[in-house]
C-alpha cells in the first residue's frame, strides 16, 4: 500500500484563485489587507503592535539590528537554518551558540543563563517544530539580566504557553507565512512587539522598502503549485513516491537533493538587497482567509502527536518529544530522534512509509561559521538523528497507525541487535 506524503502545504484552491484574481485585476498591490492582517494579529495574539515583512528572516534582521549595538553578542540555538545565523551577523551581532536540551530540539535555558554576560545584546530563541521552548523561564532570565529577548516563532504560530501566545514573551517575536508553514502565503512574515518605540522604528524602516516583486512572488506560487500537484495523493502514490523512494533506497543524490534544505550554507555579512521588500496586500489577503483554521489544525496535529507518543514511547533507540495537549506544543511535525537515522529511514522506505530526515545543521560546527564555533554536543547529536513524522491535518489516522507499526517493527529488530 502506497503512503500519503510526508507533508502537504497548507494551501487550498481558493488561495490560488485569490492570487489569480488579484493579478488579473491589478489588485495585487492595492487595498488595506496588510494593515487588516496586522490588526487581526494584534487582536488574536493580544499584542500591541504587528508589522508585516516580506519574509520572516528579515523580521529577525530588523528586530536584532534595532535592539543591539554593533559588535554585541546574540545568544541563539545552533540548530536552525544558516540564514537565521546570517541575519544576526548582518544585523551587526556576534552569534553565540547555546546548546539544546538533552531530549529536545529547542535551546537549553541553563546554557542561556551560563552564557549571558555584559557583552550580550540579545537572546534569540526558536520554537522549533511548533514546540514551545522553556519560554517562561528564559523570559525571566532575560528580564533579570536586562537583555532583550527575541522569539523566532516561525514554525509555531498559534502555540501558547499559560494562555499567552508564543512570540509575545519578549521585546519582539517573528512569525512566518512561508510555503511550508501552517499559515501559508507562499512568502511573507511578521514582527510583533509590545514596545511602541520599537514598533515605530521598525515600521518606518519597512515602509520605506519597495513591495515584493510580483514576478518573484509568482515564482514562489508556482513552486507551491508544483508541490501541491506532486503531493496530491493520486499523483503521489502512483508516481512521486515511487520516484523518490527509488532515489532514497539507491542513494541517487540528484533526486535526494530535491527534498533537502540548506544544502550549501554560506556566511553573509551584508543583507542581500533583494531581502528588503514589503509584503503585498495580495499576500495578506491569503493569510487573513486562513486565520480561522489555525486552532482546528492544531487540534488535529495534537491528536496525531498523541497517537505517536502512545504508540512509540519506551521503544529502544528512540527519543520522543514531550507530549503536551495544552497548545504549548503544536507539532508541525512529531520530531523523533533515532540512534541510527539512516537505518530507520531505510526501514520505513522499504516498508513503503514516507518520512523525512530533518536537514537542519548544527550551525556551531559549520565551516562557514567556524569563527563562532562552540562545542554543542546535544545539537550535534540532534542534527544527525531527527526524523520528522507527519502530522498535517490532511494526513490520515490510518497512516499514522501504519507509521507506528512500522517503527515498532524496526525497534524490535534494533533491540535484538544491541
């Protein structure tokens, strides 16, 4: 039996219709939808100020640059895309990598506390895979030490801790509306802040940028169309999966590279001029239409996470994320750490299950960031062990159960070889 795809983007036919209509009628750059989206997020997240940006990483850049003095240190997780580190560098900061928790993909609060000194300009935390980090404790540390906290909540829109939305615990929070996020405008992001002076500074800077070029944006939409078609179950089961399964099992690099991110990380010292753009009203209209679905989607992902947790806990060779059903963990994926990731993935592919390795690097070990190297053993282990189990709302309970059965078979064999 062929599986459902490991991931499907959160787009719908209505989104493509909106884009086509806006482009055809010349409305792509007209209307008040950007401000309407900002107002909606301000209400939804109970935050004073929201400012749209062309992409989430630009939000990190402008926030960090506004909060630090050039040459100050910025503490952050090394387990992230390389461009997050680049945003710190381009903003004038010196990256200082804090290790991860021993059993999580998120930054360790203890290591943050050890690393803060009088040269620290900011702490940047990431809520990876929709799992909130220990944000209440980290916010307390930053407050006591007088250090601004910035939250990268790109993968965690809708998550909340003690009733409070992630992204609102510090001086600034960043959300993403990129193609693989749970609010998908194919491109775009947002900065939120309680600080009126910071908001005014960021807004005046961002409003001076030109709009995102429509042709470039449409190239992102075309990628979305290609992804939607390739992962549409009739096509995926009859063609796409067969091709990529063959590529994985036979180690065909050209095919495998198509589903790998951040393949060639490079350090940037200057922000590319093409990053300095504004979100268009067309993008904002897409996000506005998706906002009402966020909580229902989270509930569906938590249900699947509960199934995985109950079915896989206690298995040898696997580390599971904690199970939380209070919306603090929203599980854009269910990230499992495997002692032998390659062996697990080969087993799953052999049994016709579609899973993915998490291709994030331990940036603290990357050659391009060698001058900022710090030994982060948990991040090093995590970077070579994470397998992402599907949780998206259009996935099926039956496929979740088949995944669990397949992993349990692998674990039994793995335990027998110990």
